C-alpha cells in the first residue's frame, strides 16, 4: 500500500494534557505520544497536512449537555488541560483546531480544510478510541473519506473499549495499521 502525501492527512484527536493520561489503554501515554510524534514528524517532513484536534470550552456552555442515563462529567477544567502535549505541539507545520464535542467534523472547519487541499484519505489516531476517534471516524465515513486507523497511537479508558472499537467498528470504516506500517507507506 502506498499513500500519496498530497492526498492524505494525519488527524490526531485529543492528544492533550487533560485527556491523554486518562485514556491510554492498552498503551502507555508515553508510547502513544512518542509514536504520534514520529508520525507528525514524518508527515511534516514529507510535506503532508497534519491536524491536531483538541477539545476545549470557553465557559462550559458551549459543550453538549443532552439528557442521558449516565451522569454527565461536570469537572472543573484545570489551567492547561486543553493544551496539545508539548512533544507534539512544538512541531512546526501542523494545524491545531478546536472542537466542542466528541467528533472533529461537526461544527469545525476540518472538512473544508481537507477538501480545499484535495485530501481524500485520513490517517486517524488519538484518544479516546471509542469516543473522540470513533465519532470522528464515523463522521469521516459519512463524508466519503478513505481512512487508515493507527491502532498503536490510540488509547481508551479500558482495554476492552479499545479492542471492541478496533476489532468491530473500524474494519467497517477503513483499514487498521500500525504507526510503523503507515510510515512505510509514505
């Protein structure tokens, strides 16, 4: 498999201070960040488009708050919780965008940025596998993007959630590969 760098974007979800440590199974946060850094550097070096997606809020009122059976997390957000981890944020040549919900397409300019660049394939990773990455993947599928899921740069709150999403959902939406495989395709 070969990837055309000018038609492929790397999209990493919520690799930020307040989330990575809570959603990193089955891999350690350090392993996810290190592999992600390798992917970002490879894409940037080869002239690819890299999108670092973070979730943030202005005042909490801009976040979704529907009635659900599960109690909503009304946590206080500590200073810097929404900063992309420094190992990745410090790499020049990336585009950082903010979302206010699980998926990276709804209410953002992600689709516009990709289409204006002629991108038809997304290499997707981040946290949490079964929430932010999964929702973004489903949105991308509905929009017609080809997708490659980088399994070893994803993490979830539990190993079971990660495994279920990677084994049951993602094969229906695209291809699952390792970070080393993706780098070899570029």
